[in-house]
C-alpha cells in the first residue's frame, strides 16, 4: 500500500480534543490501499512553559519530511504572565506557514443543508476565501520606539511583494476557473492602503487577462463585511491579503453555521513542502477540557487534506458524513466532542 507520513500537532486548549476526532474519522476514511503513518509532536503552550522551546529547528526539519500536517490549535490561557502574547502564534503557527511556504490559505465557507446560519434567509452560500499566507502585516516587519512612554511609536509594516501577490492571485484565478460560477472578488482597502493596494490591483488586472472566462470584481474590505452579512450568496472565490483574510474568514464562519464548522488548508501549491490542515478556530481556552467543542471543523480539515493528497473519494465520504450528521443535529440535544466524532466516523465507516 501507499504510505503517507502525517505530522500531527494537536496543540493547546481544544486542539487535542478536536484533533482526536479528526484522526478517528481519518482512520475510517482511509482507502484500503493507503496507510497513514502519524508522528505526534507535543508542540504548544505546555512544552514552551516546561522547556522554553517553541519550534526547535530540528523538529521543523523533521516535520518537513512528512506528506502533510494536521494541526489542532495553538495558544495558551489568556494573560498568562509566563506566556507572552504571540510567542506560540508567531513562533509556531506562523513559522510553519512561512517556512513551509503556505502561500495559499484556503478557507471554504458553505451553508450545508443542516447548518444553522444566524441569517434569516441566507440563500445558497458556497464560496472560498483564498487568503495570502506568507506576507502582509504578519511578517513581523516593524518595531516600537520609546516603549512605555507617552511618546511610544509602534509600527507593523505590511509586506506585499509582486512575487507573493502574483502567485496567490494566480492560484485564486485558477480555482475560480474550475468552479461553476467562475467569479473572483479581490478584497482590499485600495482607497487608503494605496501602496499595497496598487500592487494587488495591478497584478489582479494583469492576471485577469489570462483568465477571460473568470468574471472579476473588487470590494473594499469594510463593505465586504456588509455584503457577507446581507448577501453572502453573491461570493464565489475571494482573494485577499493575510490580515483581511483572517478577519473575513471568522465572519464567513459565523454566518455560515459557526466557527465550529470552518476548516482550512495552509497549502503549498508547488508541493516543495508539506501542506498543513487545521480548523479556522483557535484553542478556545474558555471551553477547553470540557468535551464541548465542535470537532466538525477539524474533521472537515481532514477532508481538505485528503483532497490535497489526491484521495478525493475519501474526502467526499467525510463531507457527505458531515452533511448527514448536520442534517440530524438537534440544538436541544448536547453531544460531547467525542460523540460527534463517533457519529461522523460511524457514517464514514458505513459509506
Ligand atoms: P477561538 O477561535 O479560540 O475562540 C473564539 C470563540 O469561538 C470562543 O468563544 C470559543 O469558545 C468558540 N469556539 C472556537 N472553536 C470552537 C469549536 N470548535 N466549538 C465550539 N466553539 C468554538 O479564538 P480566540 O478566543 O480569539 O483565541 C484563543 C487562542 O487561540 C488565542 O491564543 C489565539 O491566538 C489562538 N488562535 C489560534 C489559532 C490557530 O491555532 N490556528 C486560530 C485562532 C486563534
Ligand atoms: C487563524 C489564526 C491565526 C492567524 C493566528 C493565531 C496567528 O487567527 O489561523 O485564523 O491570524 O492566522
Ligand atoms: Mn483567525
């Protein structure tokens, strides 16, 4: 059988709880001629607090040798004096995205037949956000002067290279081209962020000429918040920068059934390093350890991983099982994280 090496980083808070369910479902979905060999990495808050290690270089190089990465979530308890903000987010999660060149952060949003949208009449919603994953304000380019004084100055400079923008815009066009509606919306703030905006806009227009079948439009990010809540069905593919994409996808998750359903892939389309799949949500310290987190986002992230690895049938079986489970969810009946995982795994096994 084909053997695939899977790096598993359960992480912090609800990360380990939802990852366990993702792996449970993966086991049932794996085709007979494929074998996943998982390696578990105990990276996250606990290891940092015990050893000071966030992501040792040797561990990064080991992870690099895998075919894919499954991540739960990272982030410790809020305001822990021993855990400075950003240590894990930047040092672990963003370092993986940057080092492994995950320039396409793929975040699909769909209202499934059983999803409960807070919108009264959302219509048919099925869009995907292609969020840039390696640049923007996330690069750590900035600093602070006169810290702690009334004259403190802090900068966080957004990095937008023609190379980085073009590769993600091209990927978004190619995805739009393959979808029935073939529509791509650039989301930015070109009316204010004129330097970054002009490189995004120019490259978007240039690449558009290579995809004449794709209908394009542009929307400022603030107005995007309006349209996402009043008429989300208008979107097909959205391409945007790293920070706007972060914000847009939490709202997209909320309007399409909740953060507990939102899956993502940090994709290296050139396959020079493993791609990484994870829920859009974080470690949710407010509900960690209680077996109440919804593992569906982690389970759908496994489906995105299977798609990426070319195991499309297995991915569809998971999605179908999730859709069937959602259709029978009753908000009055509370199930534990493991019960939801068991139910979806059983459906996959029976399909
Ligand atoms: P969060 O996504 O962890 O939680 C936001 C809200 O959504 C909370 O009320 C939480 O209980 C709820 N929620 C999240 N996932 C859920 C699930 N599966 N089922 C039910 N409810 C769920 O965001 P936050 O509170 O802003 O961040 C908490 C920590 O996670 C921070 O340290 C942050 O940096 C980190 N974070 C990590 C990732 C990641 O690893 N990819 C993503 C986002 C945030
Ligand atoms: C996400 C998270 C991360 C991001 C943080 C934790 C670095 O919010 O995956 O959406 O901003 O990308
Ligand atoms: Mn986020």
